[in-house]
């Protein structure tokens, strides 16, 4: 039962990671990476590492996601919004 | 051609790295016995700390923790250095939407609870899971919530840098105090008390409280700098 739960969580993680790569809307991709961190922290808790689980929950889920969202608000939201380097430069500036 | 040279250089470096790290810890009698029994035994018999991970991270491998804190400090410093010229004055920022009254009221309610949880986590680092890094990060998320909810919520950079330098200096000073008391860097020199009490474990709670303050100040400053970047 425990093994099944762990494998289910791992499959969810892989699914979220693939979604984050495929998704063109960067906001959704960032939230998918946040979901990866959330599942990872649950996995750490299940595998008897509560210290690491706390760190992962605080840094991976909250701080990193928020910093990425702020970055998206400062630049562009969709991956197709810039085609070449100059576009990217003007977007970042 | 350039790529080939890079690949060759990486391969040579990798070969020597693997070659030198393969023998790490395999020479001598350490490999037969290992250090884990020593750690477990000392944690219970000498330091009287309930959480073995804390005793390893802060006491036996305290020097590594100092390195980690330094890495975080350098990252925060570099970010502040890059974004320093582009920062806003508080109250005139354009980075975020203005938030709704519901969010404001909710964050005001949640903020003390989050900070209290963070303080609890790092004060009880030697008794329960968690510690300085975890508690500090939780406090920083509380400040993040307030910064997102209120336009004019400001944190004084002077206070932050004062807390950070104070905690960092006292971490190193406690390490040297262990040396001065006749041991090694960060060796315990205070009475350890009884196991499972709040006041036990010698210098471990003190060092973790310092680390908690340091991490909280660093991450709060980092978020503050990122949030108050000018759009232009």
C-alpha cells in the first residue's frame, strides 16, 4: 500500500514536470513546478525525512514559485511572445 | 572546434574529479566501522539532543552549515547588487496589482501566526523536525504575504542588514568559543541539561536561533528587492 502511494506520487510528479515543459503559458508552467515541489515534500515526509520536507515546502512551494511569478509579471507571459533574441532583450528590459 | 575543446576540458576535469573523490573516505579503518554509530551514540550520551539530524548539522558538521549560510548570503548579496540601481521607492511601485480588501484582512490575520510558527520551528530545532533554515524561510514567507498584500508595507534594509551581520558574526564567534574552550570549531562548551527539555543541547539551540534570524533576514531582503524593482 505504501509503495503504491509512493509510486502514484512519483507518477504525478513526472506528469506535472512534462506538463511544465509542454505548456506554452509560462504562468501555468510555473504553477506546475510548484506542484512538483509540493508532491516532493509529501514524498519526503512519507520517506521519514520531515526536516527536508519542511525546507522543500517553504522554499520550493512558496518562495520559488512567487519569485517566478513576479518575474513573469515583469517580462512576458507566453512563450511565443518573443521570437528571437532582440525581442527577448526588449521584453526583459 | 571550440565545442570539442570544451568537451575535452570537461572530460579531463571530470576524470580527475572522479579519480580523487572515489577514494574519499575509503582509506583507513573508517570504511569498516563508519561514523554513524559514533554520531548516534554521541548524540544521545553526550549532547542529549532528541533530533539527531540537528546534532549532526549544527554540531558535528557545523562548519558545513557555516558554508551553507555563506552561500545564501552571497546569493542575496549578488541579487541585491544587480537590482540595486533599479529599485523603487516604497508606495509607487508598478510591479503588482493592488490587492483586494479580503486579501489584506486575511494577510493581516495570518501574518502573526506564520511568524510565530517560524519562531517555534527554529527554537524547537533540537527537539522536533525543522531548524534554522526552515524557520527562517517560514518567517520570510510571512513577510512575502504582507509585501504582496500591502502596497506600502516596508521593511528597513538597515535593520535587516544589522540582524544579518549580528547573527553571522555571533555564529562564527560561537564557533571560535568552542575552540577557545579547548575543543574544535563549534564544539559544545555549555552544559547540556536533560534530554527533551527546551533548554538542552548546549550551543545547538543558540546557533539555530542565530541561523534562523540570519536566513529570515536574508530571504526577506531578497524578496523585498525583487518586488520593488522598477519596471521601465
